[in-house]
């Protein structure tokens, strides 16, 4: 055991010196030196481990030898001030502080914390209670121990909500899905209820305006700009107007049939026809058409609104600026290879109970409640072949193409009828749009920086503020700068939207079979493709990493 007096403070009381004579005090051990540092005067000091190891080695090496008569000096402990470290997350949204208790030196005080925050440029989102809690914990921490906590948090921007247009009246196509119930509880599939009509001042549509959202900030005080909600225009068509008392309401100005279009609604005159046949002739009407019977072979029907047929369409052509609704069935036949006798085209939706050997083209959705057989159907949105309860709905043969997904109770048939399904084929087009928009945004940024540079190089305002020509030039430059900035922000918002669409594309758009997918069904989802060799049960079919995957869990 070493005597206490071999360890003493240096002159300024900042370090502990160990004075040993090898032949007098040796041999020594690390433990014996550490015992010296447990004395009350030294216990709060930081032990210098490498120096202690060196002292043990040198003293023991000289012990019992002539040089061991000389005293050796080692600095084995020292005072260390408390330490503070601040770490900022990569996105600058979080800042943490770590405080280490002093080894006999100066402890961290609030002024040190404030100076460190200032040096790290941390300005916003500070939590005073958390900072004070750390300072209080410091009072009871042993020397060299640390405490840490998050002391500043940024505020993420809240993006605005997109405008929403909510229709307040039913449409003719919805009658197809709501046949009337008889008194005994059975359903009369032929009775679809009264024709949907409105009268002047009826509210057709209500708009929930887009919101701006709120900006955020990071812990260093940088403003994080929000993405404003995207506006959606609500434009009145014929027979409709914006309500004088409420600009977010669309009302009818005339009596007639309500028709929804891409940007709002219109109210059409309704031409009611019993049958469209050779005797009646072709129909081209500015408004909506209600045909209470059938449309016969070879006839053409065209409307600027909806076309509603209460009977059958047989080898005819229908074209509508709105929806095409056929209460019973759409029937055609194969004239020759890939040419069908019935053609239905709608800028809105196409709805029917039964379709065979027909060419359907809709910018909106296609809904068939019973069977879609041997037809070519193309939708800018979705294709659904199913009744309300998913009990019946067969998509057999032909080719079905939908931008946003296909759903049916069963695809194909037990006989192995060739059936082609194409879904979500536009991702590459989206990627090309993203690239072009990104290049444009970069060009706008360069143009904006160039204008900024030119504005900074202008002589002092005092030299040209009376020069009308120069004032006009500066004004034009400022207007151009604002125009470029507005356009750049607009394109960046569009880039964000397209990027989100691309990233989640195949998670949103897929093919769903409620009961069966039979053999010989060709499935195309984007570039991924597969041909079924056997029957599959209820499943969702996705493009996962470029491969067709059947998910039976949903």
C-alpha cells in the first residue's frame, strides 16, 4: 500500500502528481495507485489511465536496480470541465443536447447552453422545460457521467388540401344500380324508378375550396414551405350557374336532367324517344336522350349530354359527351377479325347490365353488373364487372384496358377462353412527363438566378431613381423575376404530385378477382405480364418489382 503523501496537487491545483522512487516504493500495482485517487481531495478528478499504466511499468522495471534510487514523476489525474455537445439531425428537424458532468472542474451552466445553441444556429422549436430538466439532472450526476435529451423540434409544414367537388343530385347512371323494390321485398330489375330531373335553383354541386396549408420551420429557423392544395374549377355548363349568394355552390337555372362533366355540371333538355330504328332515323341531339325502348341495328345516337337506354342496344353506335347508361344489354357480333358491330363511346362513364361483342371506350369508368363477353373495352379510369354484392360478374374473352385497375368476380372461363387484361400502363409516360417538367424547373431556376444577379449588379438606386426609362426596365425585370418564381413553384408542386403518383403507382392500380381467375388469361400490369396456366381463387394481382404477383390474403 502506497503512502498518501506520494500523490500531491501541482502548483495550480489542476493536476495530481505521483512521485515514486522505485527502490523505495516498488513494486507497485494499478490498484494501489487507483486507491490513492480515492482520497477525498482527488476523488472528483479525472484519472489519466495511460499515465497510471506507464507509472506501473517504469517503477516496476527499475525496482531493485541502481537507477531505481531516483525519484520519478507522473501526472496521474487532472481536473476536467464539464462538456456539452449538440447534435442536429440530417433534416434539421431535431436537435439533441448531451451534457457531461465535470471531473473536479467547472460544471456546465445555462450560459454555456445558450452559447452552444447560438453557435449551432438553433433558434426555433426549443423546449425550455427539457433544457432545465437536463440542468437539474446535471446537479446529481457523478463526475464524467452524461445525460441527453432532445431539446428542439422543428415543425413540419402542413400541406393544403385539394379542392373537392361534391355532387348533390343523383345521376341517370346510378338508377342502373338501384332497381326498385316491390312490396313483397323482391326487386323489379326493369323498374329503375322515376327519371332523375332537377328544377331551377336546385343545388347541383358544392365545392370545398382548396386550403393553403401552413409553413413549417426547422430548428435553425429556416422556413419550410408547404404545398398549397390544388384548386379544382367548378364550372357551370348549360342550364347551370354559380349561386349568386355562395360562389361554392352550383345551381340549376332550368328544369331538366343533371349531367356531370369533368369540371362541373350542366342541366340538359331531355329528348325522350320510344325506339331508335330505321323508321325513326339516326339521332343527334344537343342535350340528353332518354330512349324507353331499344336502339336497333345500324342506328347512330349522339348526344351532348347523357344517353340512357331502357332496353337493349343491338349492333348500333352511341356517342355521348356525358354517360351512356343501358338498363338491359349491349349486344353486338363479330363482323370480321377484330371488328365488332356495336360501338359505345362516352366522355363520362359507360354502364350496362350485359355486354357482348362490343367496342366500349370511356374516359371515365366502365361498369357492367353481370357479364362483359368478347368485347374490347377501354377506360381512362376503372373497369368493374360485378353486381353490388360481388355474387356475379364475368369478364370473358376480348381485351379490357383500364388506366386505374380492373375488378371482376371472375376472369376467363372454365373452357380456357383467351382473355386479355391490361392495367396501369402509363407509368413510363408519367416518368417522361416528370423528366420534362424537372428539366423545365431547372431552366427556370437558372433564369431566376441570372435575373437576380443582374438586379444585384444595378448601380445604387440614387443614381437612376429619376430616370423613367431605367425605372421601367427595373420594373420589367422584377415582374419577370416574380413570373419565373411563380412558374417555378407551380412546376415544383406538379413535380411533387407526379413523383408521388409514380412511387405508389402499382400499389394503387391493380387487378382484383373476387372469386376466380381461370386459365388462359393474359395479364399485363405495366411492363409485367403473365399468362395463367391454372385456375386461381380470390386474389389481388399486382406488379411487384416487375413481376406479376398473386396475393390471396386480401
